C-alpha cells in the first residue's frame, strides 16, 4: 500500500473558489460539453410521459445554473400542459443564472417555480409537501452528505407512477476506474470513499438494489479528455486538472500523492497515448427508477 497523507482526498468542494477554477481546467480538457444533454432529453421524455391529473410536479436537486434543467424543462413543456418546478440549489449565484435561463430561453407560460436556496439535506428535513412526479439529480449526488439517505429521501418524495432520474459518472468509465484504483492504493476504505464526492453509478445501483428498487441504466458515448498537462511540471492548468480529477485541492503540492496519481494515470489500464497526448475517457450513466403504484 502506498503511504500518502489522504486527509483532503475528495474534499475539493469544501474550497468553492478552488473548485471553480479546477472545474474550468477540466472543461478545457474535455472534448465537448454537450455529450450528455441529448441523452438526458431523451430519458426525460420517456420517464415523464405518463398521464397526470392537474399539475406535473418536478423536484430538481442541485439544479445549478439551469444548463441541464433547461433541457429537461423543454421536454416537459412538450408533454405536460402545466409544470411546477421546485429548484433546490444552495448557491445564490447559480439560482440567479438559472433564473436568467428561464427568462431568456424558455417559454414560461406552462412553468411555475419555487426557488429554494438550500441543500438537499435541508429540504428533506422539512415537512414533506406534495409528492413529485419527477425527481432528478444531474451530476449532483457527488456532493450530498449521505448518498444512501439522499436517494431514499428522493424515493420517498416520489409520487406513485413517478420517475427518479440520476445522472452520475459511470463506475465502468476509465476515469472512475482510475479514481477507484487510486483510492485503493491509498488505503481508503469503501465507507470513507463514499463519504467523499468520489462516487460513481455503481454506488447508486447498489443502494437501489439493496432496497429492492428496480431501475434501468443508459450510458452516454465515451468522451475523451486530454490529461497531458497533468504530467508537465509547473503547468498550472495541469495541476488544476489533476486536482479536479481526484477531487482534491492542491494535490500536486504533495509529492507522494502526485506520484501515485500519475503512476496510474499513465497506465495503459486507464489511459491511451495519441501522438504526444495522454487521453483518458469518461462517460455518464443515467439511472431511472420508476415507482409502481403498488409500492409504498
């Protein structure tokens, strides 16, 4: 087992400013930004096509800036006459961006909103409102306090016949397998990993299966990410990208940790070489669980 200090592993979200600049380096390294949006729209159209008396209710967990939610809402407007959306998002800035999207990109005649600046834990700790027909969490379950508790709270808040949609990094992608290998090499237990944001789709599937909740899974096409700069000493963009990949602030400042990360990142088990570039692939799983009317 490698001997490395792991106190901050998976904790980059606790440093919001560093997270944002590391996230930008990650976006710059990716081959595209729309790789999952088309699949998301198709999934929502299928998951939300049931008949509903009255208003179709949606709960958006961590709606962010509204980029993904706008795809969802366009599809819902095609299917349902009236849709009410509860947006649970802790960032005031993201809520402002989301509202801008609504005002400028969506025909809001069929949409009404509740904007709740709070975390999922705060929302679910309050007295339950009407159950929702669609509850979704798009690339957000990395950041909730307790993955299992949040998933079960989402399930409990779902109306009969409703759908729960989770989008999260696939546990079978090269990026996820690299992260899991690194955590194993660092001696981080599964329980400790699940307490960080280094969570993957197989974690969600395991929780659903353990609670006898059926689900279906669809995967996006693999997306290439250029991680070459991670190997360049003194490359600010490379250091920030490495931070984001392992979700750990200032990972490159720990020589032992950096050595472990790069050792596996350059392994042909996880990455490929294309000319002078090192490429790792990632892809997303979309998990849909539909609540049958016979379930409690």
